[in-house]
């Protein structure tokens, strides 16, 4: 957009698709799913992979859902380990 005073930019962005889409949170969503799976099946494998994916999503890709994914994965890891120890 230009102003009436010449060809200077106004700094406004044109309307379009929102910047944050569901495809931006792929690693976070995978980490959450692995955290939930780790509650019942192989928490040492799925939980650790979920925590690693959540950390990568937070530090490298700056995804919005990275912090909740990290929490879900960590809780799934710890609770899954505790359930496995209690039921074994």
C-alpha cells in the first residue's frame, strides 16, 4: 500500500491467510501423540522421543504448541514409568 504522499510504504500488510497454520505445529502434535501413547506402551521409548521432538519444536522451529507438547510428553513419560513399575 502506498500513501497519498508518494510511493512510500505504510507498513501495513495486505489481508491474506493467517501466518500460523496447523502445518506449523507438526512436531508438537507428534510429540503430544507420543506422550499419550507412552502412558500405556513403552514409555521409555515413546516418552523420550516425544520429549526430544518437543524440545526441537521449541528451540529450532519455534512452534506455538511446543510447550504443551513438552508437558504432555514429560507427564506421559513419568506416569508411564510409574504405571509400569506399579503393575510389573
